[in-house]
């Protein structure tokens, strides 16, 4: 029997939190998910949805607040879908992430002894993003650009976003002014008509260079010269302006075609001492400060002496490969996206690194092939997407038996599953270090040190 009824009001204690940061309440052992409350709080809720196995409640009132509760700094926090933990102090948000990782490692990985360190946070957890993608729309006749609201495509505009770099907000303001002044049409998702879809900015935190990309449903923009003049006169940091053509009726933000209207169509930035070219479509970690923290951990856990052959699997544009190359004999980077491998090769050249080789293909195909041909790694780094590593790959690693594996993960659940797998087959999981790459979101990245028994 379901013990709650829709539209009724109940009191409950928050006994846990979901990975997305929702509070979990229980009424007669029945699970209720509620946006807003923090673990251990006592709250009053109204049931808004009832399913067979769980219900959803709306937070009405906090009867007993958690000591970690704070007033959100952002004025649009309750509407905007960008952040989900601003009702917690930064320390409470970091603790939430550590707890989430620990819980997964224990429950899914069955690794009860493994040390999970406290999440490494940022000294200043604001304005950390080097890339913004503002959807553009119209509201009450005015141009708006910002984040999508929670679970919708309504746009929440706000002059200053706490997680974006202030220069991104400045670009947005100038472009909005330009669109208003010249009455440029705005793309309408429902009809597929109208020109301007997204304003994207990318910047090099270490070089100060800024790139502006306007995503348009067409091949040119009226008054292009005026747009370039407005942007570059007000912001000398802008090194490149690009029109990205996306005429498809899709949720995917960027199209494949770029038209350079100012500069060279790319900017550069550094991670540590390594230099990278960034173009509109290329992947680059969005929090450069924490990326360096993460990569240093990878290097530490890899324990390289200069003699090792290293595999960097799921290598993206090869940033980890380059980071490791100095301390290794040879590094092989494997990645499935062809353009990323092209960028990786270019990045190696740009940094005069010649002991790294990049291979395009699925790690679970390439690595078994290489192993059959006798190429073995002493140390393997994996950094898979959310679904984790393919079992064929893990099996091959078990046979290959490298001395060490460093697992970088953006999903604690699949991480825990894969660690459990390796722990049952001759590897010892030594320590897990969560790193806060995306402050105020519920995401957490982990680096794990794994040695062969
Ligand atoms: N290590 C990189 C990026 C990791 S993101 C960095 O630190 O920047 C995960 C990467 O895995 C993505 O680039 C994605 O394209 C790639 N990928 C996804 N499935 C893959 C597979 N089966 N084999 C190899 N690479 C894959």
C-alpha cells in the first residue's frame, strides 16, 4: 500500500540525497524525492506525484535546517537549471560529493576498506568556466540569453552568472545589444525559423584570449561588420569571432560548419606548461584550474620513473597523454573521435613532444589488438565517458596485468562497478581522490590509484 496521497501535506526527515542533489525522505518506509532539502533536515512537503515505488514531494517549509544550509548567492538560483547545490555552503557541497563517492564505492564496488579522500575543492569556486553556451530567445518582445530553466527550455536571463567568467557575461551583453539594435531575428525552436540560436564563448584562462561563436540558422548575419566592431572595440581580449552554421532542427548546439569573421578561428591556452589550440568544436576541459589539480593527481598515482610504456585510454585531445609524456618512455593515446585525435596530434607537435602516439578507435577494440601484437603497458590511465569501461577492455587489462592503473571517472556508479571488477581479478584499489571540477553542480570527478597485487 502506498502510504501517501497526492496534494496531501506531510512531515518527513531527509535520510539521504540522490546523485542529483535531491533530498530523500521516507514516510512509513516509502521513498519520497524532494527538490531543495539537505540530509538530516526536517521538512514539511506536499506530495505532487505518486508512483508505485516512490513519490515526489514539493518542499513547503523547513522545520529543522541543516547547519550546511545557506542563502543561495545567485538571485535566479531557484529558477535556473544551471546550478543545483547553491543552497548548501561550499563545504557542505564538497561533503555531499565525498559521501556520494564513498557510498558508491562501498555499495556497488563492495570495497569497504578503500580510502576515499575528502573532495578537493577550489579556493575560489566562482567564475570557473572557460566556456559558456547561452541559448538565445525572446521574452515579452525582448532578446534574452542565459541558461535553460530547470527541466525546460525557457531561458533564464541574468546579467551576472556566478560560474561563468565575467568576460563571457560581457560578450553576452554586447551581442544582445547588437541583436536588439539591428532587429536580428531569433531562432524559434518550435517553428525552426529565425536566425540566432546560441552565443558561445571560449577563453584561455592563462592567455586571456577570448573567442566568440554565434550559432546561426543561416549562412551569414546582417551587419556583420558592426558586430565585429562592437565586440572588438569594447573587448580587446577577443582574438577570434566565428559564425557556426546550424540549420538542423535539433537540440545539438553546434553545427559542423564554421565561418571565421575575425581572427584565426582559434585561441590558445595552457594547462601547466603545455599549450593547446582551441577551436569552436574542439573539446577542452571547462574548468582549467581544477583540470591541472586532477592531472597532477593522475601523474602522482601513475608513479612514473621515465622507463614506462603508458596507455592513455579515452584520451580526448590528448591532454593527459602530454602531461604524462615527460615522465614516461612512451605514451599511446586512444580515442574514438577522429577530430579529437587530429587535435591531439597537433597538440603534441605544438609542444615538441615526440614520444606520444595517438590512435583513433574504440579502446575495447584497439587495446586487445595491440596486446595480441605484443604491445603492453606498464601503466594504464583510463578516463571513460559516463557509462564507464567496456568489459572487453577490462578483461584485456586483467590479462595484460600492468603494474598500475589510474582510473579517472565522471560517474561514481560506473566507477565503483569497474573497480569492483578489477578488485576481484588481481588488482588492489588503493585510494580514491574526488576532485570538484564543477562547483555548485552535483557532478564530481574521481582519480583512483590501482596497483596490481
Ligand atoms: N581524457 C580526456 C577526455 C576524456 S572524456 C581529457 O582529460 O580531456 C571521455 C572521452 O572518451 C571522450 O573524448 C570520448 O569521445 C571518448 N570515448 C568514448 N567512448 C570511447 C571508446 N569506446 N573508446 C575510446 N574513446 C572513447
